[in-house]
C-alpha cells in the first residue's frame, strides 16, 4: 500500500507525538508511517470513484500539514510516483517556504525530472496558479533550471499565449519576478506579459496591487527589458486617482519602483514628485521606516535620472544620521558608494553626512572599506572630491586600496580617479597622498582617448566665432580635461553647456560640470560658459555675434 504522511485528526497528532517521545527515532518513523497508511486507507475506501484523484487529495493534505522540509522530502520519496501536477506545485511551494539543505537538492532534481518527462506532460496539465507557484518556488530557492523555465515559457505562449492570457495580475507578477530573480532572459515572454497587462485599456494592469506593480516593473528593469508603454501605464495607475495606490506602497515598493524606472532611464517626473511627497508626508514617517538599502536605491534612482530635490535629499541625510547614525552604520559598501555618489552627482552638499560616511568606512580597522569593489572605491573617492570634501585619512586609505587593485579598474573608474588626482593636485595641494606610478600611467593612457564629440550647438558657436575673426582651437585637452573651445594665445576657454550639463528641469549645473569649472579656474584659466537656452534664444547670426562679443569683451580689449 502507498504510504502518505499526514495528520487528519488531532488525536492522531497527539498519539504520534507521544509515541515519538517514548520510542527511538526508528520506531517513530514506523509509527508515523502506520498512521499515514491508515489515513490513505480511509481516503481510498470512502469512495469507489476516481481513487487516483482521492489519493492526490490525501497527498496534498499531507504536504500542506507537514511542518518541516524533512517531512515534505519524505512524502516525496515515499509517494512521488503518485504525484500529480497539484502535488508537485504544492511541494515546491512548501519547500521554498521552509528552505532546503544542500543534501535536499536531489529532491528538486527528481521533481524537475518528473515535470519534464514525456515532453513535459505533467507541466502541461498545470493551470496558471500552479505555473506561477512552480517558477516562484525555483526562484525563492535560488535554483536555476533553464529546461524547466523553457518548458514553462512554451506552455504559457502555446496557442497564441492562451494560458498566459488566463493569468491574473498576481500570477503574471510572480512569473516575471521569478524569471528576473534567476536572471533568465526571455524577451518574448515578457513582451507577451506586457501585452496581456495592457490589453483592453490596461484592464488587468489596473487590477494590480502596489506590490504587484513593484514586482513587475522591477522584473523588467532587472533584465533590462524596455517597455515604455507598460511603465507609463504603471505610473498612471499608481497616480490615479490622487495617488491612492502609490500611498498604499511600503518603503520597499517605493524603492523598487523608482529604481526600476531609473535603471531603464524612463523619465516620469510626476511619479517621482508624488513619491517624494509621500515619503516626506506626516513628518517623513515612511522615509524614516526605510532601511539602508531602500534609501540607497531611492536616492540613487533620483541621481541616475538627474532629478534634484534638495529638501528630500537633506531629509534622507537626516534619517541616516539620527540616533547616532544607526541607519548609516547598517549600510554596506555599495550603499555608501551609492549614497555619496548621488549627493555628489546632483551637487547637493551635506558635510555631516560625508563626515559620518568616512567614519563608518574607517571604523573597525577599515573592515568595511576593505570589502569595497574597485568601482565602489572609485565612486566614493570621486564623490568626496566632486563635493569638494577632502577627508585626508579616507582618501589615503582609498588610494592605498587602488594601488593593490589597479588591474581591476574599468575605464570609467580610471576617469573618476583622474578627477581625484586633479583635485588633490590643484584644490588640495598640501594634502600629501602618494600615488602609484603604474596606476597613474593607466589613468594617463585612458584620458588620452577623449569620449566627446562636437555637438551641433558647439559647431554653430564655432562658425560665428570664425565669422568674427576670432582665432581659436576646438576639442583641446588640458590636464586630461576635454575643452570645447580655447582662444589662441590667451588663457581663455569657452565651455558649451548643452542640456546634459544641467540637472533635469533646472538651470543648475550638475556636480561633474561644477567640478570641471573649479579645476580649470584653479589652473588659472578664464572660463566662459554658454548655456544652451541662451544661445537658442538668439534668432540670427547678428544676434549670435553680438552675444559672443559681449561675452569676450573683457579679453578682446586687453
């Protein structure tokens, strides 16, 4: 007779517990199996119709009543050949809840084999909820099985995605979230899922909860799958009416949503403004509930999209610094790098935050600093310099780490370190921090290859300078900094500032552009800037030449 491990009556549970307490482990297992056998017999004899279905119901009951991974594994070992698709989905779901040890992975392999045998016939019997539970379980357990996910994809997309179209919002959220968690790229499935959500005036999307919205957009962002229509509809759903759904979000939902938009470079100022207001409402109650990772993700998202909100950033700094900087002290190296980098990129000053961040990195014999990746080291050093905050001990330690890891730095990191070197050389020349010669050689080699090309705006300005008879050169390189226009025989520079030099929606220069101007002035150059909006307001060549003459009047009269 097939053995089912279950507990259908309180008296059986109590008797089993007494026997286990009074006997050895071996006899305990025998008694447990006897009770399970009796339970199966009761289920099988209670009806003469569809005994296999009755058996699967009993199996499922046993699985759901099991309290440990060991019990669930034993049920599979003793009854796996009788499992149907419901039993398999339930088993995986429960194992994901309890977790598995390394010696239990064979059970997952056996279950996977059962799902895939006979052209995945068992998997093809699954409904939408079972499919969602199965892939969600694999994701929670961190087990990547490409064959299972390929078979799931085929089931969902077969017959013009008929099964996928039956999914509710939670099932779609769980499915795409599972693929994303395991890093399994499937653009076709994701596009079909987006279409299901957007069909019929986004009827299914509008049924999504805040958590489902967060999971969906986060999944698309993790895999780098761009779908502007889906993200626009998601933002609209969150904001209407009166941002009611957004205000049901937890701090984690907010962090995941804004981070997803930022990862894909999707601008939605209304969403970010509403998120800011919600986080700051009621004396910043929700912001104060954020953990270090959520704060890091939120302000990093604002920085990625060049959205400056000084009030919000200062409130965030306050949250990090309150109670003896307890939240900041919970930050790992990546969080610290993201936080200081965001403040620096947006040109937002907060010396207390930078001072506390330095203390945290240097504490416990620089234990946290030593865990930094090469990119985090470059980001942190760059952020302190861009924000004009020279912390000698921290920079010395960071550069010491640079010397050890100089082979690991990307081109981007080397360009950041070049700016650190410029700042220490010209802004803080009394700071005696040694540089490794081989690292400096790599930096020098990198900056010899400029990444800039002349814009149409710059070409137009050059044409008018030429018409005025002014001698100049373009695309100069001064101490590794690319220069737009340099007057000949004079220490005079013209920097052409297009929209990318300014924070979004403002006329405020970003941190990098401010730094460049500071350094050039320290090297004793006169720097003139031409903002794009001023030049765009000039209607003809005569007005443009008059503008340039006024700009350069001081130098031309010398």
